[in-house]
C-alpha cells in the first residue's frame, strides 16, 4: 500500500515526554496526599485523558475533584513539559524524509495541541505539519475516531491513502474505528503482543520501518 498521509500519535510515538508527565502527575498527587503512586504506574496511563488517569491511579471518581486535579496538572505542566520532552533518535530524520516526499503529516493526541505545537516549532517550520489535533480540538478523545477523522478531512485524502501510527491499544482502537490503516510503534510500555489482536499493517520497533511501507 502506498500512503500519502501519515498521522501520528505524539507520546511514545514521536517523542518521549514521560519525564515531564511523571513530574506533573506527581506534583498534583503529592499535593493531595498520594505518595505511593509509582512512576511505572503513571507510565502505563500515558495516552489516556488526565481525568481517566487520575481516577485509575487514585480510585477517585468524583468529577469535580478530577477536574480540579486536571487543571492543577495543566498549570504545572505548562512550566516544565516542553523542556522535558525529547525526540526518539530517529524521529526528526524520518519526518524530514516523509516531508521531502511531499506527504501530508499530522498529529492526533490526548495532549493539548498548543503544547505539542510549542515543542514542535522549536524544531520544524510552523507549517511543517498539516494539522495538530489535541484534546481541546474534539468532543470525544481517543479511542473515539473523531480526532483522526477530523485530520483526514483536513488533508482531503481518501482513507485508503492514510496511515495512522501509535504506540498503544487506544491508538489501535482509534484507527480501527476510523477505518484507517494502523502501524504500531513499540517505543513505549505497550508490547507487540498487546497490539497484535488489532488490525495493523505493521508493528515496528521504531519509526524507521515506515519509510518502506
């Protein structure tokens, strides 16, 4: 299959921002007396919404409390996330090669779009990505296909020319429900075995392999 549009998840697909994510979660958790949530537990929630992640980590279900923690996380993350976000070794080169081929590029994430844009504009021209879809861009976050389909409509290409790349089951479910081809990138804690049950064109150890898809 020949693709002319590559749409990416952000965390654990293009970049590793787990350091900043963990710092931000622990800041909020500690301020509310939760000192026993491990960094590894936090890593396993990356890709979920902030509200869902806080609920998983603490067992709290009260919506007002979870929303308050969400807001506290965002305020703290605004001070530290960008400087604690790092490209995987191959990311920039792969993206540049795809761009040179004239492909459309976009990002769909449960992160805030402004935070992704702030980081990416330190490394690429402002018009490098056709679209960045963040949590504030949609009514329903992944695994709802809303954000992915929004990006597909924006670039104006048929579904069969689009490849969505992500690292976890949420991404695989999103692609499946959008009827878009999926490629798993195994940078994060999600295993190949976890992704195998979902429709996919490839499950790769890093981004380099997508250049030959």
